């Protein structure tokens, strides 16, 4: 079944299987580049979409898995992590760090493990949906599986 997936999604499927995450990757007929598009296609709340955003922190990539219901407050997150400034990565930097294009960045399946923060707001949802390496692919998982597959640090990414 994975042979019908785009190449980047097949790499994600392999990484998910290696991590013991059972959710199968779904190929959507339309793009799910935004949380709103993904939520509409899946019939779920936008907050249950686990957006994969890549930032630069001290010159190194930082993957932030955040709820589609809000934006990452980089000043707040830098304070929580005790780091210097956190800045949004360019499209070229995202592809270099993840091997995937913006709009399809998965929580796993990258050329090398990325330092990752997982938004604690996601834990309120029974099922999360994350991109799976391509703008037309998504994968369901639990909050605990997301933490495990990313080896992420749980943190609030917005104040309050």
C-alpha cells in the first residue's frame, strides 16, 4: 500500500513503522497545506491538526509541532526553552532540514533527528493529524505517539 504514496511519504511511513506508530498514511485528493484545509478534508477540529513548523534557533533547525488552532509565539517559546531568538526558517532551510516541502513536513522521516518541541495544547485531542511528507498526505496519531516519534519536548508555545 505504501508503494502508491509519494516518495517522501514512504520515508515517513518507514520511520513511523520503526517507531511503532500504527496509524496508516492517508492520501488526500486535495492539498492539506494549511491546518484549515486539513481539518476540512478530515472533518476534524482545526486544533487537532499538528502543524509542523521549522524555525532556526542558534543557527540550528527547531521543529515545532503546534496545534492548528494558534500561532507559535517565538519570544514566549525562546523564554520557555532558555534560548536566544527563534526565527522562522525559509522554504529552502525547511527542505534542507527535513527533506520535505512546507505544507507537507511530517514529524519524522527527516535526514537527521531534529530538536523538536510538541505543543501541550495538542494533548486535549484523542486523535491528532499530522502531515506525512507531502501536502496531500496525513497520518493520525495520539499525543503520546507524537512525543515518542519526535523525541520531542512538551511545552506551551503560546502564553497562557
